[in-house]
C-alpha cells in the first residue's frame, strides 16, 4: 500500500519553513503532493505559475514530491490523488485552534482522510509568507527566510 499525503497551502511565497515541512513529509510518505490552493476570493502577490516554479525548483531533489494546484475542497483533491493524509505544519497554539477545526471538518466530509500535524522546526516558528512579503517590501534581508534562488525574484516584485 502506497502512503500518500497532501501538503496544502498558498505558498505566497514558499518559505524555508514550508520547505522543512515538505522535506520531513517526503521522508515519511511514499508520495507527497504539495498542493497550491487557488482561491478566487484572495489575490496572491505571486502568480500561480511563479509559485509552482519555485516549489518545483526547491523540491527537484525529492523524487516523491509532486507540485499541483487545486480549487475547491481539500478533501476532494486528496481523494482525487489517492491521498489518505493531509499534512499541516503548526508554528504556535494559535495555528492549532484553526487547524483543529479544519481537521474535524475534513474528517466529517471524508472519514478516510486523516490530518497529521507536524510541528515546525524551532528556527522557523516566527516565519510566514506574510512576514517574507513585509520584509521584502521594505528591502530587508531575506537570507534564511526563503531558498536563496528566490531572493532576487521576490525583490523584483516589490
């Protein structure tokens, strides 16, 4: 039996915290879909194509990781790709409250799909895509926040 997981997010942009969760998930599952949610009610800073490109480049050395995008309900996407686990990274207790509600909702919608929480690496516990965008907006250093190959591309957007 193949163990398949989905790690969803907007990845606007991907951070080193996201990449850490992807690597750890890839070490524990046969197949990991990194799934970018396209949400019509949100306007991301970076295009879907740009976010897919960054994720593909960052995971190029992980043969069991596939980058995809989806709209609609996460559990429907998980069922479509044969995943029985949703991976969620947690930075703080405040993340848990929201993610716990989502996990229970997803279980109600699709009882065959579990949610697995991975605690963030302590060095990334403060890090979010919003922080990266704020730092970039004011010309701050992005070293250590995102993969090096992304830094100049992010600055160009600002």
